[in-house]
């Protein structure tokens, strides 16, 4: 306790009469008169009210700026007017002496501590040390610590060994941009910060470790999103030898749900086994490979029902998708706003109509549907007052827009969204390959280190776009928590898999020399996964932004405003690392 006898969250009515010493931050002062006031002292553990009852003490307190750290010696007494809002609300302390430990030199603060979450985000991040003093913000970090400790304990209980892997490694083509670190001793060469410990954990399996895990830092130079922080993030990284997909699922289904149930804002979480949905089925039924199963609506293909009705977006479309819901009572204005929001998020337009009691449609695109309403009514099994939304375009756009429609309509219509639960599912059977949107060439669809279903035979005999992989995603409430796979541990299969994606044997050996070599010495079959810790905690706390659960996050443009990173460095440092900076033209 150092110089304290108690913390600011500790004293209770039974402590009345004790002489105590408290230390903390001077939060605020409510001055009643020149010799009467009430000061709130705050530390990591809570708050205690101090009662100023002398003019001398009032003068001393009034000379101190808020958020200074102070030490107070005084006597505890029972409050006449108790405050049930405070854990220490039954008592107060009458100070006999006060010492300033750390002076706040600023008469005004960038924001009020207890209202810091209402401030501009960049201001919060610049003064993060003040933001963290907000008990609500601080509690998120405490909860994060408890969750990480619980995950670590549960993995250890499952027989996993915690092993830390290197931070300085080599650049590897894993789907995002690397952060590069110049080598002083090897001019012109660079380390890379790991996008994930992927190769190291697979090499551990080849090295004879059976079950590995770590709370792993990962580094990716990518743009921010609400559920993704730029720069660095943490994942519960795990790998298992002599294991298949079912073994991985069994571990995750035992480790994750109890943590969500115990610490989450919702106390219900899916029990094992989680629902399993093939990738292509997920796109067809939900319009996304990250479905929120708390919403009971599904996407239907109505292309053949609406072609030739004279509505050009439908007539010209490769696919037309529909989502129906009863219980939606939004006005025309509200519906138009929802359609605009769908277009903003998905890039595709949404159309709508409502079925009337007489079997015809009203609103939106009704006049076109009424050319032949019976086919659509039959196909969707519509009843009076059912509301239908449509998306149209090429297959990719129609599906993407339908997924956003399903989510927004499901939340807006009464009785279709069971919000207060954590609904997990596995998305399985991902295609091994796809045609790249930019390249137009065959590329890996997911993780290039995955084992193809059917092994070498499938790669040799099947159309590459028809080959499925032993890949899987863990999804909760519409958020992808993790990707995982049964790994490709066979050098022959690895060479063939990369050959189809345009890399020859020499490319593979040069890009993945350690892993390829390790696999030539008898590697075991192995599988793994790596749920994102930050995303899990964001779901557990119910926050909309992942930055709310990270102690020192970067802002949306990957800047650390508090530390001033990224920053320029001296010419001497650049010369020492053999670097010349060439800035782009203004």
C-alpha cells in the first residue's frame, strides 16, 4: 500500500473512527461556503468523499488544480446523507492534513474525466492518460486483463503449452502489407513484423510440440474499421499436432463460450456443438460469410420470378435476391432512409414492396411486381402485410447487398432479432481458390497454407475453382472472430497448391524456406485457429469500436497521437540503417 493505509474504494461503515491515509486524484470540489465543501478523491479502486470543515483547509484545497494527485490524512465517519451511487457512500473522511504529490499545472482539462467518452476521439487518444482515468474506460482495461487471464488458464487446462514466437522475422505473403524494419548490420535487407505467427507455429508442430498457444501480437499495415485497429492486434493463437478440424472445434467450443457467458453483457452463449454452415450456403442463405444468427431472416433467390416484368434493374441483373419479413411497420420516409443506408454500406441499391390483403403489392417497385404477383407470392410464401426487400446486379453485388438488407431489416422488423445472446457458428468448406477481382487470375481464396479436401488427387484432377479447403471461420453475432485451417504439411501437396496459384517450386522454397524444409523431415498433420482477442473483448463489452477495448490504440489513420508516431527520424539514424527517404511528389 506504500504511503496509503486504504484505497479510495475500500472504506465502509465499520471503519468509522479510524485514522486513515488516502492517495489519489482530486476529482472535483463542491464548495458550500468558505469553510465547508465536499471533495471527491479518486484512485484505481474507487472514490471517497472528503468533507472540508475549516477555512484553512478550504484555502489549501482551493489552491490545487483538479486532477492533481494528493495524499490526505484524516478520520473516517459515517455520512449523515448516504450515497448509494458510491461503494464508499456510507462514509466520509474529514482531512486533518493534505499533501500535493503530483501537481496538475493546467487549470482547464482537454475534457472532463468522467465524460471523456463524449470528447472527440483524436483528443481522447492524444490525452489517453487522462482518458484512462475515466472509471468507465479504466474498467474496460481491467476486464480485458481478466478475460486474457481466463483464456490463458482455459488453454493451459486443455493441455496447451504457451510459447512466444519472434517479433522480428522475414517478410511473408500472407494477405496484408508488412511493417518493415531495416537491418543495420545487413545493408539493404529488412526484417518484417509478423502478420501472424503462422509459420512459426507450424514449425513448432514439426519440432515435436503437440499443443501450442500464445496471446500473440500481430502487425498488419492495413486501414482501420470499427472492428479492426490498424497497426497491431492480439489473437489467441493455437495449433494442434495430429489433429483435424473436429479437434480444433472441440477445443474452441469448450474455451470460448464460458468466457462470453461469464464476462459478457449478454449471459447467453451458444453451447457445443456450434452450427456449421458451408461457405457457399452462407452466401445463399444469409448474403454473407459472417451471418448474425440472432436474426431469423433468410435470403432467397427470386431471379426467375421477377425477370421480364419491365423493371430494368431486375431484367438486366444476373441475380435478384429477396428478404421478406412480417412485423415491419416503417413509414415510407424510414424505409427510404434504410435503403440509402444499405446502398452506402454495400454499394448496391435496395428495392422494396409490401403485400396487401388483396394479393397485390403496394409501395416501392409494386407497380412492376403487380404485372404478375402470384409467382413471387408463391415463391416467397408471402402473406398479407409481409414486407419484401430486393437486391439486384451481378452475383457478387446482389449477394453482398442482400446480406446488408437482411441485417438491417431484421433489426428493424419486430420479432426477428434476439439481441441479447452470443450466437456462434462455424463457416466451413471454403473454396481453395478464387478468381482475383484485380488480377483476374486464380488466387488463394483464404489461407495459402491450408490442406485441400481430397489432397493431391483433388489438385491434379479437379477444376481448381471446385476444390474445397479444410478452412473454417469462427463467427459470433455477425463478426468474424477468427480464421483457421487444417494445415498443408505435405511438401508435394504444397508445391502443387502454390503452382496452381502461379508460384513454382523455387518460389515456394525461397518464400517459405524454413517451413518447407521442416516439412521434408516428417511433419505431423496439424490444424489450428487464432480468434482475435480485441474483437472478442469488443463483443463481450458491447462496444461499437474496437479502439474502446485497446489500452493505447492508433486512430483511424494509423497514428499514435499521444506518442507522435509515426515520426521523422534524424539523418544520422537513416544513414546508420542505410536508408534514403524518397518522398512522393506533393
